[in-house]
C-alpha cells in the first residue's frame, strides 16, 4: 500500500524544506514536489513538521529491578512511546552471572516478541569478566545484531560490575566493533554513604539524592573515559546529569577520544527539590543518578547544543507509586529506582529545547533520532527521512499547547513525574515502517507488529574522533 504525505514541512538533522513524501510499503520511495500516485492514500500534513520517528536509546521494559518488575512491558511501553512520537526503542537486556549471554537475549526476545508496537533493538549488560563472556561477545555482535554492551558502575551487590569487567569489555568491543555503555556512579562509595545515612535514621526519599552526590558521577565518568582511552575503545555514558560528568566527557572529547553522552528529559526540567515532596511523594522522583541542583540544567542544555552530549534517552523505568515505590516507605534504599518518561521525551525536548530557543529544529531531530541511529548502527535505515529509509515518520503539530498528566498519558503507571507540566507541540500521526500506529492522536497499530532490529557495528567513520591514549591517562 502506498501513501503520500503532502503539505508538510520536512525536518531532518540537516534540512528544513517543503516537499511530498511517497511511501511504498515499509520504505520511503521518493521525496519531491507535487508527487502523485493514483494508488496512494494521501495524508494531509498541513501545519505539521514531518520528522523522522524518535529513537529512544534507553528504555527498561518488563525489567525485574528493586524487588519488583517495571510497570510497563513491551506492549504498553511501546504504545506509549508511539503516542509520544517515538518509533524505535533500544531496551536494556539484563544478564545473569554464570549464564550465557545468549540465554539472556532469548529471555528478552520472549518478553518482546508479539508485544511491541514499534521496532526495537537491545543493548546487553555485561555483569562479570570471565572467559566465556568474552568468547561469546563477538558472536553476539556478529550473529545476534546486539552491538552495545552495558556496564553498571553502581548498584553494588545487584548489577554493579568491577573495573576489570569494564576494561575487558572495552577491549573486546574495540576488537569486534561494539560500543560500551556505562551507568557512571561510584557504587562502592554510594553503598557506604547509604549505610551511614540509614544508621543515622535518615530514611526519607531525599536521602537517595544526598547519598549519591554529583562528585561520584563525575569520578566514575572520568574513570570510564580514561579506561576507554587506555583501551583505545569507544564509550557511551548513559543518563548524564551534572556539570561534574559533562566536564569529564568534554575533556575526553577535546583530546579526541571516542566518548559520547546521553542525558534525559527529567534532568533537563526537574531538580532535586522534587525528592523533598511531603507524604513520601518524593519517591516518585527516585531514580539514579538522582535529580540535581537546578544549576545543572543549563549545563546539560549547553552540552546538547555544543555536541558534547549527543542524545536524549528517556531511561523509561516505570514503577507505580502505590505498591511499588511504596516498598521503600521506611527506607529510601528500597524505593525501586526509575521513572516514566518514554511518552514525553520527544515533546519535552521540543518544547523546552526548540520553543525556548535552546536548540534549533535540526539539532532537535539530530538529538531525538539521528544521533542514536548513527551511534547504534541503525542509520540510514532509521533516523532520517530519505529515499530507502524505513517510513518511520511523525507528523508533529508545533503549535498545540497541552498539559502533561497521568489522566491523559498512555504509560501503564499511576502517576506522571511531569504532572501539570505545560508543553507546546504534539505528535498527531505516527507511521512505523509505513503503517499508521497513531492516527489523529489515536493508537491504531498492532502490538506484535514491531520488529526486532539487528544493530550494526560501531561505525568509526560516523564518529571521527580518535586520539592518543597517553594524553588522557598521563594527566
Ligand atoms: O533509576 C534508574 N535509572 N533506573 C533504571 C536503571 C538504570 O540505572 O538505568
Ligand atoms: Zn542507569
Ligand atoms: Zn536506565
């Protein structure tokens, strides 16, 4: 079935122009003026931007964590993502020590197959350094289409891996075309500070933030960057929150190292005071790293603008307030860490970024879609509007004013961390590989229609930064 999108303004990471888009089946066939095809359904995009679908490089669907399981699974989470203008997610597959990497992927395929409404890929956690793991990693890259590997430097005794694991993962990734991702916080020191806080009777949600100061994010980010330089490898730092971490990434990049960074909408618009809300409501804002002092927000925006940070992921990891966040009622360290953002990532970045003049329209598309496609080996299939690319397209009305609320969102969670937040702009119609998933704001897709995406290897040519390891190590 063919479709032609007419009367819209196409926006990519590099261009803004008026043209029609002809879609044949799953792909964009042509872009041009006054396109016509008698067999094509015409979609009127008057007043809308025609943008590549958002790519969210950081989600946790159906994930066991903190003594419970995230509230959104691949069905509810991807439907919510589609409502929010996202047509691809890359989800984190957790591994179990002593079990094969392949068995972890099988588990994640079982969770997602037949459920996802949009396309999805996986990052794979590396939990421990052993011979089997590093023998299997190259096969995973070559055969499974999973090319990005996540190391948690925090969550001691749960997910945390040691520096040897990080270093060996970096070396294996360099040799086989992988990209290493880190949750950069010093988990050992956080563990000590947490025990001390609890000993003193400090159990409220705010102590989650006070026991995870920004210095510990900066320290871990710098450590990971230096190990990356030593291994001559490539690193992607997830959910960057603060000046201390941005500085480490900027410095590594200024020396030519292949270090990339992501921040999240929550760090761009919320701050640490939310954890002080009374009646345990602060628990709604407990995730890691924690929300920071407001002064960090402009630092993060500037880093996105300057290209020191490349992407905005949602870190969508939803837990209900009732029954799930409440697990930590008398002990902040037992509050499941995570928040619901997959639906609002696109609109918050547009409204707070483009509408407030912090980033340009092209930069918005680059950050919300194109850069993630390039970093995770999906470009140009995803991340742009061009002949031959998948027809993952958002018709976005840039003038609608609306208020984010649990009453209207589609995420399977009983609160919005952005309740009452006003945004300008809304995805009206969303296509995934040529099919409508959202039409005039209504979900019309099919859970199960989303396909697993094999990601390509890390492409050095898309990211020219190279450098000499000694510079960074000798400082
Ligand atoms: O608190 C968070 N961010 N939960 C999800 C797991 C992670 O650290 O990304
Ligand atoms: Zn994390
Ligand atoms: Zn996460």
